[in-house]
C-alpha cells in the first residue's frame, strides 16, 4: 500500500465557504495561542511542551473560548502536530523560529483526519467532509483507496481545493534493464546520457507581458490606496479604510495571482510529463546532487535557474521511482563537465560559453552536456 495525494477543485456553497473560512480562523487562532504560550514558557525558564501537552492545552482553550467548539476537532489537533514539527526543525535542523500566522496571508488551509468514516466519496462528483456535508468536486481522476485525511486549501486566486490523501495500490511499471544519467542545464532542461535533450520552456516569459500589465496596475493602485488610508488617519476618520476595502486594488492583486498560478500549473504539467516518461523508460536514473540555493547567488542566471525548478523535478522523480519500483541515485556533480567520458582525462574547467570541446588526450570531440550526463551515469553515489 502506498500513500498518494490527489488534488481536486471543490465548489462549496456560500454557507460552506463561510464555514471553511471560519475554520481557517479557528486553526490560526489556536496556532498563535500555542506559540505565544511556548514563547512565554521559554522566557520564564520553563520547558518546551510537546505535542501531547499542546493537545491538552487545546482542551483548555476550548473551555476558555467557546467558539472553538464549533471548529472541526481533528483540524485543531493538526495545529499542535504542525507546531511540534516546526519546533523539531528548529531544534534539530536550525531552520528558523516558528512565526505567528496572519489572516491577511493569501493562502489558507486546514487538515481533517478520516475518523469513523466522517470523510467519504458520495459519488464521482461529491465528497462528504466533517462540518461541511456534501461538497461538489472536480478532478481528472477519482480517488481510489482508503482516505487518510483531506486538506482544504484556499488559493490567492479565490479558488478552493481539497487535497485527498489515500492509501492505495500502485502497480510497478515493467522493467526495462536500462540506466540513464541526467545532466540538468539552463539552455536545455535535461540532457540524458543517450544524447536526448529535453528543451527548456520559459513559461514565465509566455505570460510575462500579461502578468507585468497587472503588476504595474497593482503597484499604482496600492500606492493610491495607501495615500487615501493616510488621509483618513490624518483627518481622524472614525473607521479608516484598509487595503481590503479597495476593490480595484483587490482585482489587480487577484489577476497577478491568477497569472502566477497559471505559470506554475503549466510548469508542473511539463515536469510531470517528463518525469513519468523517464521513469517508464529506465530502471536506474542518476541525476546531479545540485545545491540550487548556491546557484541562485548568480544574479545573471537567477531567473533562468529559478524557472527550471530543479528541486521540484528531483522531488517528482523521487516519489515516482518509489511508486513504480525504479531507482533514483544522486551523484556529486564535481568535474562532470571537464572530465573526458571516454578516457577519464581532466581537461580543466571550461567556461559556460564552451559547448563543444575535444579531449587533448584521446582526441574525441564532446558535447559538453552529453559528456557530463555520461560521466554522471558512470559515477557512483
């Protein structure tokens, strides 16, 4: 059995939308209360409260704040679990202190556990969720398997989604006895040791003009709104307006988010298609173990590198290899572009403008990227 998440678009009624948005607020309130308690205990010399201790604190919060009794109960338990994970990352990986959550953040979510069949598929187009009842949904594939939990998300474009996690059987793909090395690039997204080059598609430039059109209007309307808010405060208006009260500003903000979402969806669809093709063709896939964070320090190539989404490409290959019974190996990329794949001679570092070079030892002419892919295939992890 394998865990698989299926993202579906849901269409809640007005009443259901109000309940969902209210539950976002309940989870956000509990997160902020628990985080404030943890910080206060630390400042007073107390010890950190673990997940089970925070679950008991949630019961106390329900007694103090009666409106929390209306919330979906398992979603509040996920808050304590997420906060505990955040603290574990802080203690072990030093990945930053947990932050308070704001209602102004454009993306909101909460998660519900499946307990006693409270989450069910009514039919091919309706999903039953706790506190919400039957919800209409639309998906390219029907969730098959035992439902573990459902995450309700609200996007910056004003759309509602349900991410359904199911425990299901996934059949292994047929073995091909083929192996491949993959060199990741900028001019071409992927270059395989077989000599196949998968082109880079600049989705950010395809819709760049339309997105920039609304970005300019968003900046101008934000400035105009801020000037009017400052005027309200100067003249001591009883109820000064906020940015959320300016409809033109909100429209421009939504349009910018719409084009950003469309670019991301196109990129993800392209990456999914390529990774599924690779997993189907090869049993062993070797890729570079790139440190993308370091590469993004190159201010001349930062936009092009960010568009490639190498980390997302690797993540897709990782879980698809697990699903379909294939093997993914990460290889150190050091000197893969300068060593001759035929004789192993180190020709020294080549600048990025050199795409073809001949080995001075054996005389074989190499394509820089294909040579690197062959070296990755021959390397050991």
